[in-house]
């Protein structure tokens, strides 16, 4: 194998390149990325960068060692199709990048509302999105966030800290029900009210009011929330449309095995675009978690190069964190519908506790902590040791 092409120049793409060199691949590496920026970190976009406490330079992912990776960066160019038979990635403006193997790391994008919308309405996935939103979050601005998932909740938290008037709208009765369940979702939902943001649950967006510029959000229950700025935080979808016709199995992401191998030899997928089998859950999951995008590439590269690779056991356990209103929320494992929650330490109402998710056999399969990083870390490792 002489030439490996990575599509997607972000966290998983950069981790792939580093893993290729760490695992002694000495051939050519090309990285194709459609953003105009060098790889940067996304979590601060809804936190410190949005708050103005870190700069664009601070959130860059590359460091001085990366200059020695010997990579050809094709930045600001979109991969338009993958010719698996002809072994090439075809760029949007025509050229073909011939290659022996491809690692797909195209991530996900913010889900958009259908149709166009007036000025003042934002989504948040990229640095450009964050720049545009940041300029509008001035003290006193009335912000309505549609969707109280993790990113919506973080934006609400950051905006409240900047002195904005914040309303957050959630269609479900309780936020974060899918990842955390109703009981713990409600605990996280209460953080909004305790920190001066108004959560409107069980109601959805009916209409954005305003012609050139947004003025209000009309809700499905008939109420109207005045708005200077609106953020639509209704989830993300994998960037896989460009792979149509490639022969890959696509199903809410590119289907892979635990090592990132797709159904086509020499094509792997990692990070947010990959819908990967996991032993931990005995099923397929597409994770949109920073830690997965960082860790998954080493195993994928080993599979591609035929190297031995033994990842630490806790890498198999899904993990994410979120920062809201000065609280560090951490979750590891996988909640299933039959789980019950057991408070292990602290008190959920104090915003400082650790809870276990027990399956129907009373075995811990997940752990949630707010502001309890140390015991959380211990439980995260214990989960990895389960039979
Ligand atoms: C605002 C925000 C806050 C977050 N906070 C947290 C957090 O607190 N905790 C946590 O665990 N996770 C968090 N995440 C999620 C985490 O950032 C992602 O899991 C991670 O960025 C995924 O990395 P990735 O490289 O797989 O995909 P991405 O970072 O999405 O990168 C994919 C890259 O590929 C490019 N691309 C797509 N299609 C093409 C194409 N056809 N040709 C060329 N390039 C293409 C994209 O433009 C992008 O640059 C957050 C995400 C966001 C947006």
C-alpha cells in the first residue's frame, strides 16, 4: 500500500494521520477537507470560544509535531464521489485522487429546518457558524434555542453567561430523554431554570416570525417568544450523501465493524460518520462523541495496515461530556430502555452526584455524573471490565 487518502480534515481525520505514522506507514498520505480552516476542535464552539474566553488559535488541533507527518493537505476541496472500482476519490471540481485505500472521516453536519429562514437564525457545527453566532450574542439579546439536546443546552448556558435573555424550547416533555432517560434528563433540564434560562418543554417550533430578520418564534402551543437571535439545535446528520453509488452500506452513517472496516476492502470509516458495531452494546451505534473520534482511528489504521493493536478496554465504552452553567456532566456506557437509575452518591438536586444505570439483571451498564469526575473515572473503567 503506497498511498492512503483520508477524507475529512477534522478530529478523526487528524487522528487517522497521526495513527498512520505512529504505526509506521511510510507511504503517501493525502487529506481532503472541505472547510477552509486547518483542523480545529469543535467542543469549544458552544463553550469557551462562544463565550469569547479562547481564540481561534487556541482551538487549533495541529501542533508543531504534525509538520513532520509529511501529509498533503487538500483543504477547501469537497470530495464529490468515491470510485471504489477505480480506486479514486473524485473532487467536486473534477480531479481524481488515485489511492490504494481510503479512510472516511467526514463527520456530521447540523440538521437544518426545511426551507429558508430569516437573518438571525443559526445552527452551530463549524467555526464559521460559531463566528456568526458569537457576534450576535450581545448582553440583553433575546435568544431562543430550538432543541434542548447537549449542544442547544450548552449554547443556552454560554449565552446566559454573556447576559442574553434565554428561552430554550424542547419538543419532548423532558430534555435529553434518549441518552439519559426521563429521570436524569429532568435533572439536567432543571439546570436551565436554576441559571436564569427558561425551558419550554413539550412544545415545538411552529413558525419563525420575521421577514428579513427574525423577530419571534411561534410555538406549537400557540405562544410566541420574542427573539433577536434563534439557534436551531435539532441534531446532526452524517455526511455520507457523497458516497451514493460507491457500493458502501450506508445506514445512518457508514456501516463498519468494531475496527472501522466497511463492506469494501481498503475503505474504512471513523468518527461521527461511522455507524460501527460495538461489542459493548452488541449492536451498531453512530456516536457523535469527541472521544470516539479521537480513539477509533488507531484501531482502524491497525486493521488497514494489518498491525496488532490492543486498545485499552475503556475505549470500547461510549463516553461523552458536556459543560453547562459551570457543571461538568459526564456519561459513559449505554442506556437501554429497561435501565433503572440508582443514585450512588450525592444529590441530583444539588447538581453534584453520580448515578448508575442498571439493566434488567441489575448490572451497571452506564454511569452519569455531574461534578464528580474522580468517581466517574473509576466507574468508567469498571464498566469496561463487565463480562
Ligand atoms: C458545537 C459542538 C460542541 C461539541 N461538544 C462536545 C462535547 O462537549 N463532548 C463531546 O464528546 N463531543 C462534543 N462534540 C462532538 C465532537 O466535536 C465530534 O464528535 C467530533 O468533532 C467528530 O469528529 P469527526 O472528525 O468525526 O467529524 P467532524 O468534526 O464533523 O469533521 C468532519 C470534517 O469532514 C468535512 N467533510 C464532510 N464532508 C466532506 C467531503 N465530502 N469532502 C471533504 N470534507 C468533508 C467536514 O466539513 C468536517 O470538516 C461537539 C460538537 C459540536 C459541533
